[in-house]
């Protein structure tokens, strides 16, 4: 419907993986926007498969990293849906404080599931 929803922020040394190879057209429902100058490394699935064949330990290491990341995402999502908007802002300030100065407020608000006006009021209340 043309409405932008921010689902995450990726910062230095964080990997982004989109698992869309199950879709017939290999399309993605996600768009990535760089709000700062960035250097990105983009890989191809066939090249990754070749590397796993040549280096089996790489595949197990990658799987462990993905499992750890998935577990963290699950924990964060459970905490998110169980918390109030004010608790979400406090958690953001505690865990990812630098985002406040690096990311446009409307994107932070979208990420927190609130309006930019609500984010502004909450920030004033807790500071």
C-alpha cells in the first residue's frame, strides 16, 4: 500500500540475510536503505554452496551463527510484543543508543511500532 515499515537496523559488521530462494521468482518483500555511507559485500547463493562444498567447516560455522542470530531475533521479538511503547524506547536507548543520533526519527518510530509524535513525547518523558 506504499507505507514504509522499518523492521530492523543493521550497523557495523552485521550480516543481512534474506531467505527468498523458496519463492519461484526469487523476489524479496524487503528493501534495504543505507542512511549512512556504507560498504557492502553481496554474495551469490551458488558461490556460497561451492564454498560450503570445498570447506565443510564453513557451513557448520555459518549454521551456528545463523542459529544464534535467529535465537536472538526470536527473543527480541517476544520481548517487543510483550512490552509497552515506553519500554521499547527504553530498551532501544539501553541496547542501541547510537541509533537515536544515526537514524531518522520517523524510521525509529516505525521500528518501535509507534508514531513519530509518540516517540517524541516518550523521549521527553524519560530524559
